C-alpha cells in the first residue's frame, strides 16, 4: 500500500486587502507537518500555485523552503512532488530543482525541452516528468506523471491541430496523451507491473467545476476554455489537480478519480464559507491484476483566522448593520499583534453616497476584536458612477471588480463570458509582463 497527501494553491505571500496572510500560512504548514507524521504518508503532492505571484517576497520563499526541510526531517523517506501553477514562475521554481532532488524533493516548475539533433528540433523532456513513488521500504508502488501548468508556448499549434474545433484543448489533450505514453515506457523500462498505481497531476480549469468569484481565472489560453475529463487516460487511478480554490470532485463517467484539493485558506471574502481540506489517497492491491484499489479521504484544515461578511448575504442599511455587528461575538484576544482576530467585510445598502461611511462603521467596531478589511456598498436601482458607488480605498479594489462594475454601469447587465474572457487575457498579459 502507498499513502499520498494531495494539496495545492497555497499562494504563499498572499495579502487580503493589504493584510498579510503569513500567520495563517504558518498555522497551515505546521498543521500539515503534523498530518504527514500522523498519517505516515509516503508521498506529498503539491499541485501548483505555491506562491501568489511570480516574484514572491523573501519571507514567502523562506516559509516554503523551511517547510520542505522540516517535512524531510519529520519523514526522511517522504517523496515530495511539486508542480508549478499559473501564479508561479516556472524558472524560479526550477532553479533549485537539482539541489532539492538530492533530498528526495521533485520540482517541476514548467515543461522544458531538450535538443534532439536527429529531428532538428527541441522536444519536451518527458523523463523529468515521470516520478516513481515509493513506500517506507523503498519499493515502487506507483508512478506519477507530474504535469505542471501548461502555457500557450507549450502547446503544439502545428498542422496536426489546425483542423481541430479548439486547437488549445486539442493541444493540451495531446500533451497528456504523450505523458501517459511515456509513463508506460517508464514502466516497461523498469520492469514494473501493469497493476502499479498511476497518478497524474495538473493545474487547470475543468468542465463542470465551480470557480470562486474574482479570485480564480479560467486559465487555458487566458480565455473561457475548460478542459474535458476525457483528456486523462481511463487507466489512470487518480488525478491531483490545482487551480480551483474550492475543493471538489470532477464529474466523470470513467474509473479515474479527479479531484481538486482546494486552497488551504480562503483567498477572498467570496471563499469565506468554503470547507478547506487536503486529500488522502491510498493505493493498495486489489483482486483485479490490472488496477489498484483506491480509497480517498478528506482531511479538514482548521481555520486559524475567521473571515466574515456582515450581512453574510446581500446588503443591509447602516442602522441594521449596527444591530448585526453587536450580535457578533467579537471577543478580544491575547495576541498583541492581532494576528488571529477575524477579518471582516461590511456590506452596506445606501440611498445616496455617505462620505463618512467608513468612519461610521469603524465607530461601531471600535471596541471589537476584529479587523475591517473591506467596505462594499450597493445603491439599488441607481446608476451612479464607479467613484460614487465604491466607498473603498484604492488598494481594496480588484481589477475584475472595477471591470464588472464599469460594464454593469454602462450596459445594465453582467459582462458576457466572451468579453470577460478577453479581459482575463489582457489581465494575464499585464501580470506576466510585470
């Protein structure tokens, strides 16, 4: 038997409306170390978006590498596999890969190519994507096809794909097919049994899944592309995915289990009611010689800091808000730095702009052990300008907030998917240029 822990979307270095999440990430990583020890896991899979940005702050990088060192100290035989996500810099993750591999830590930041003189072109180095997974005795019990986030430059857009209805999706499917073929070649080369476990990773957006508002993007090609489950060979036992922050299973009629582990902490107020977790996967011998028996278990992550919206749904008048705030149990904590005090969004319905609205809300919270991070306002049936509608500081605005509000103000409706996709493509281009 082999036991695997699947996690993703840590987003180390993340800030929520200007507030660092370091305390919460520290709590999660310490908890994860205890889970590695408690479950006696053989493998840890981290499916992308290790960092919140391609150029993470020094303390986020230090947090990440300190965790890896402690994980190997806790469990020296633990196999750790890390893939890059769309928020990560592939080259930054890959830079220390040779040093980390000597410690039993496999890092695949992005697809790399090696020169093939006979074909006079560079081809993907598939060998670095095939990773054997061993148990406590050092025996290979499964292999992992560790596919990182696939970027446009990785996709073959040649003649073979030009006639497809969607060349991007066809290109991604082709890459996963090639990955599977190379996994079979690895099995044959190392004389591994046909029944050995087969795991695949990915960082992508799948058909039939649920995005969280604002904090995630439909990332294939920067547009509204969703990948079908059919891109994964049905002989694969488990697909460990990253990108979606809500833990969920991908609907499929095949035998393959496809799961998003979700993020370990809420990364926006829209994620405040998510149940955050890691996945535990156990592969063991079954009666069928060609396939492993697989069981999964969700392990809930305790929340270190409460994240609340008042009211939880919709908006409330200023008078009603005072009642709702007083009903909350915002007790004082001993933490002098207020690191574990709840983070709060207040949602206000107004008939007209209130220049001193923030001061009114802050006065209601003056004796409360809570941090006001976001103040959202709503003018029912009005057509005020964005400047009048948004009673928040500039750093509290998310680009998509501004885009959607401007579109609704102009056209009195939600932006269509096609227009939203073009905005995502533009935003992704700007962030990559940074």
